[in-house]
C-alpha cells in the first residue's frame, strides 16, 4: 500500500540527489501580441507587439524541473554560439545550474521554437503559429567525443542519468551506445525520453514515451482498448529489455509496464481542463527519475509523476513543478488518483 508519509519521504529526499541530463536543448520563445486590426496586405490579423519571454525547452526544461524539485541538475548538451544559445546558458546559470557540461559549437545553431500568441489586451493570449529553427544533422565527431568524455567523468558522481532525445542531433549513435553501456552496467539509474529512437535504447531503468511514441516504436497502434495497450507495451519491453516502461496517455493517465510482466494504470490527476501540455513529458521524467533515486518503487514513482504532470499542464507555457506543490498534491488524498492493476506478473 502506498501511504502519504511514504510519498512525502520520497519527495524530501530529492534535495540530496545529483542528476545529469543529456540531450537536445531548445530555446522556447513566446512572443505575445495584441490584436489590432486586419492587414490591408493580406487577410491576416496585425498584432501589436506586447512582450517576449524565453524559457529552456527540451533537456533544458528537464533541468529546470529537476532544479525546481530540489535536486542538483547537471546539464550536458550542444548549443550554437549564438544569441539563443547565450540566453539558454544565462537562464540555466541564473538558477544556479552549472553549465560546464554544455558545449558551444560554431557549426550549429541553437534550436529555437518561436510561438506567436495573440489576443486582446484583456483576454488570455492563444497560440496562433509556431516557427521552428532547427539543425537536422547530427553533432560532428569531435563534439560527440567531447560530450561522451564529459559523461564518462560525471557518471561515478551522480545518482541518475536522464536522457532527453528530441531527435535534433545530440544523441548520436555513439552517444546512445555509451548510454546503453552505462545502463547495462546497472551502476546508476538511466531514464530515457526519446521522440524517434525509443526502441534503440536498451537495458535502461525506464523509458517514458507518450502514447504516439510508444505506438511508433513498438509497431502497434495504441487505441482506446486495453488489448492494444498491452500488446504495444509488451513488444517495446521485449525490444529494449528495459526495467520499466511508463507510457503517458494524456487525459487517459499513465500506464506502467514492469519487467516481471505486471502492468499498472493510473488516471490523470486534476481536472480535464488542461491549459498547456508544453513540456509536460519533461516534468514526468524528472519526477519519475528523482523518485527512483530515492528508492521508490516503480508504482510510487508513477504516482508522483502523475501528480506532477497533472499540476504542470494547468500552467501556461514551458513550466515546472516545485517540491512544495508536489507535497501539496500528495496531501490531497481526496483527489489523489488510485493505481489499478491491468495485468498481474
């Protein structure tokens, strides 16, 4: 039985943990404008610029979530030597996150996602378009070797390695090979969130895909029925030989597959009035990873991740969850979701 006191004990241990996060760092830019009139040049709205905000996205958001939950986040990634890259470094450093593991590469540009949000002065702004600035090629061999050397040095001094792979070139075959080797040794916890290469990670502690990513990696589309979910999850567990698989399913909650063959399900925490799902996966993997480093069971880690995910989707933009907010949700026993077993071992 999972108790409130046990969950609080797990969360209180977050502050003692050091987590290395490697992957694709993204500058999430939000440009807000007030609608003024329709353009004479084309049938489009003219926005009067209001403000611009920039937040760390991708692996950067995972680092911010780890930091907000009280742990020490250590980022490892590659950015361009450009304005978005400098902003990312400044944002990380302003939150006392050491950026020595970040590599500046003159041959690349920092990935940037610019979201344009429009509305009147007294209403909530809504996203109308997003512009992505991306480099599709992998990091070069020299940078790859430097990144792997940095990870080799840090491994003995961390509690877990979190991988945030958005398919933007940081997690190359060589970097993935190193991650799989580290996972196979079982000396540290290794958790992976990968958009396109989930099935290529092996022996890791946990994979945390969303429903569509799990469907693609397993080759079985997950529908509304339990049968397709079980089939997809089982295939993916067999392909990767992971210790666990946590599939996030939006309004349908989460499903947990364990190596012993058991499967658990949990409904989403909170209401279905979701404000913004941007970066929710980063919150989930950060919370799940930290819980595991505090010797939580996979079921306890899933419950805490579900609570954190339910909190963050009620916030707009690229957001985080604090340890205090998570404790408050743990105390909310009347609304706390209950785990049910879909398949016994």
